[in-house]
C-alpha cells in the first residue's frame, strides 16, 4: 500500500526544516552516517544539500508528534530524500520542491551556501518582497524581514540586515518548543496547525540563500505541498504513478480556480437605520471575512486537498490550486451552482459569489519565466466569469423573491436591511437579528482586526458616544483607503522574477498588514478608544471614529505603510476622509468617503498624468507629505485660536476668511473665473487681511507664506478647516 496524500503534504511542509536547523547550528540533529545516503557529492569533495540530514534528524526526534493516522517513518523518508529521490513518492516531493521555486534545478547544484562555513549562508536575510517590487522601472529601496516570530510589528521591513547563528538559534528554540506541543488526533487538524506554526516562525527565513533571497521558507514549503499533493491526485486518477509520467512537463496537470465575493461594501453599508448599526457593521464585516476564508477551505477539502492548496485568500478573494483530474473538472459547474444558490438564499443578491471555470496549467506553465503569463490568464478567466455572475442559480431557480413574497406582504421588509421579510410587523428579519446578536458577542471577544471602542462593561459604544470623544465639533469621520494599482502590483511588478511563492507572499504580507498588524497598531498607539473598524483586510480598510482622531490616524497609518515597504514608490496608498453627524446613515457616510477616495485615485501631476498616492479631505486632494504638513499647520492654527496672549491670538473670523481665499485661489488655478475681478485679487486681499488683523510678526510671516501660490492657499484649506472644527461645539 502506498503513502497517503496526508503524508505527502506533511512531508512537503517539513522537507526543508533542516535548513532552519542548520542555520541555527543544531549539530545535535546531524547524523554524519546519513550523509552518503541523503546528500549529493560535489566536485570539491564535500557533500551538497546537507540540510537534508538535519531534516532527517528533526523528524526522527519528533516522530511521536505526528498524528496517529500517518506513518512517521514514511514522512521522514519522503522529506529527507527530496534531493536524492529513488522512489516515485519521493519524486513527488522533489518535483513539488522544484515547481515551488519556479525554476528548473540541475541534478547537482553547487550548494556551498548550504554547507560551507566561510560562505556564512546563515547571515543572509530574507528580502522583504514589498520593498523589491517595481512598476514601470521605479527605483526600489531594498529592505529585509526581521528574524523574529510573526507578531506585534515584525511584518514591517527593516534596513538592518545583520543576522547570525545566535539569532537563528533563538528563533529555533521558540519554534521547537511549540512544535513539540503540536499534537493533533488526526492529520487534517495537524496540517492546519502546522501551517499556522510555520507561518509564525518561517515567514522571515529565506528558503534559499543564493541569488534573490526573497522567497520565505514558509511560502516555499506551503507551495511545495500544494504542487506535490496536486501531482499525487492527478497521477493517481490517470494511473500513471511512475517517474517518467511525473516528469512530463507539457501535460496539463494543474487546475487553478479563483473565487470572489462581490458586493461586499454595498452589503456592509446598506443599513436602513442607525439603531444597532455598530453591532450590525461589526457582525457583517466579520461575516464577510469568514465567508471568504471558509469558502476557499471548503473547496480544497471537497476535492481532497489541504490548506496548502489555498494559494491566496484575502478580502473575499482567493486562489486555489487543484489537480486537473476528470473527476474535479466534472464537478466545477456543480460547485458553482451550489454556491450561487446558497448566496441567493442567504443574501438575495446583495452578495454574490463568483467561482471561475478554472485554468489548466502544465509544469512548464508554472515555471518562473511563464508564471506571470499564467497568473494573468487566471485573473482574466475570473473576470470573464464575473460577467456571468449568479446566472447558473438564477437559470435553475428563477426569481428568488417568490419564496419571500407571502411574508413580505404580511409583515413588510426588515427595518435594518430592507431586503428580507420581517419576523413580525415593524421588526427585524431573522438574519439581522442573528447579526445583531453576533455583533454583541464579538464585542466581548478579541478577534483582530475587529477592534472597536467599548464601555466599562465590555460593550461596543454607539457612534454618538464615539463622536462625543471629538475635540470641538462632535463629529464622526470615516477614513477609507486602499493600495493603488493593485492589479499592476500583482501582474507586472516582479516581471521575470514572478513565481507562485512570490505571488502568495505579496498577498500574505499585505493581508497580514491590513488585518493583524492594523489591529496591533490601533491597540498600541492610543486609538483603541476612539477608532471603530468597519473592515480591514486584503489591501484596504475603512474606519469610523472621532473626527480629529481619524485625521491623525490617517497620517500615522500612512507612515506604517512606508515602514512596511521601505518607502517603495511602487506600493502606495490613497484615501478619503469625510466628516458627518453620528445620526447620518452609515451608508451615506460611506458613499461620501468613497467619492473622496476616488478623487485621490484621480490625482494628476503637472503633466496631466495620474499619480494617485493621495488623500482627500475638506474638498482638497493632496499628497501624503502635504497632508501631514497641513495637519501640523492645523494644530498650530488651533493653538493660535486658543492663545490667551492678545498679541498671538487669532480671531475665528480671520481664519474663516481663509476658506474664501482658498476657494477663490482654486477657481483661478482651474481657469474658470473669466473676467471676474474678485477672484483674481484673492492674493492681495489675503495679504491685506493678514496685515491688518495679525499683530505678531512671526505669526504674520507664517500666515503670509500660504499666499505665495494658488496651490499653497488651496492646501491651507485643510489646516484652516481642521482648526475651525476644533473650536466649534455644534
């Protein structure tokens, strides 16, 4: 009886554990008697691939940790023989390893970086991939991943490239301690826990120390498991379980599916009442995140694959790798119809699900030189399927509202969602009742990134209570933002360097930053009592909060993006901020914030080229550095407005006039004033008002600096509005 697919997956995940052990200098795991069997001799009399001996030693030591439904001996054999395969099942791991790297390997490589001390291979850090990508040949600022567990602020890039055996050993001890406790009753649970453990400790370790050290050991190991297990199932069905068939690189052995949940923001924000809105928003946001994660896991489990085969999953969008078997291909349409029906029943079209038809691929197609073309093809296939979303379920079932007509006629629509029939007259529907209940429960749980201000009893406070925390005018503000040019980031930023491991790593780092790290940042930087998370994950976020806190948060969060990418000009953020009363419907606030975000996305330079990388607030679109200066200027204006010294105090009336000057300057800049004398004299009028009303020379000089050009006067509007809002009480 041959090995099981679970043994293939576990062996694939752990095939390079020896690299970690070797760099940590764990000589206690190295058995020299295994060198001749597991390593390859090199021309200089050494052995290459010595990490395989460390892998053997590790799996021998921890054989009792593996679940009872797999063979520990087979897993040890498969994992440690991936560079010296002799059996078909060993070749599966070897082939998965090669495909994961995205490039062909020679039969014997000069692996001095893995065994020769003078090479100091253990001193080469992992390049932070978000610092290394480039769109349109923009300059890159290479930075690195700190050698530490994936927690707190570790995801941020660092310029410190110094690592050594001692740092590796420190990380190894933490990993080994947690691995030794990783006991699960069955292999399915074990694989899921193993994936999370390797993500935590291997995310920062380079899988290779030659050439571009920008693929993590975690992503390499995970995609190795994905390819190896897909090959296992493909050749099993084809009854071609032999080395010759395995090495056929032209046969279409893989099937890539993409999934997307559409209508997310409309669903989240479409609330007909503000009553219980904080609970409903929280529950809906969490519901969406769980839908995407669970759907990708369900698909791979349905087709006998593991979590390793979920290549990416973030923000309701995912990609999975399946074996291209006749059985699976024959069930794709059934899967699509089933999930569309499920979404129609549960969301009546407010949310829709798109599962692509799938793209077949050969081993040649996934090679590094062809990977980008394949990834783009997978995306195009998904886009085509979006044009036909929900058609299979609609054709099969007809108009979904027929099922609810009687209840709608009797009790009317739900006052919260306006879609489902209310349970009784003037009440909520069953779905919204469950969401409100879930939202209350979520308030008492620590589930990143769903951070929200709470009262002393642990309950989420209302939006009105959040607004009361504002300085001056008791307003809410919403900040919406996302990464610019995301399609280009994933479709062309790596060019010939693209591989599925790198693709997965880019997605992973962005999603982790917008979810786990975002929550950590809010909690540790003074925002947890004033910021309410509507959603955050994938590549975007939306928050509500006290207006002045939100404005500062936007600046601080942008600083964190720059730390993440080491100021990479190819990875930028655009955002929009709007202020509103706490009684304003959330759907309207979101619509206004989206409009401001779109203005930022259409920002142009002097030559008319779209540059994005901006924020819009108070009707003014500026780049981020200008925004941060405006924010500082606004706080400075606030101090002058509140100053008790008559020499340094500014009157509110004078500051109000600045808005008029900014509006007039904007008309002049845009060339839409014609012969209007008043608009063209904004600068002289501004200088006159300042000279007449400001006594302090330092303050006067500072204010006059904003009137040097229409652009500076327009930008000053942000500072002026900020300062005035701090003084208003209603």
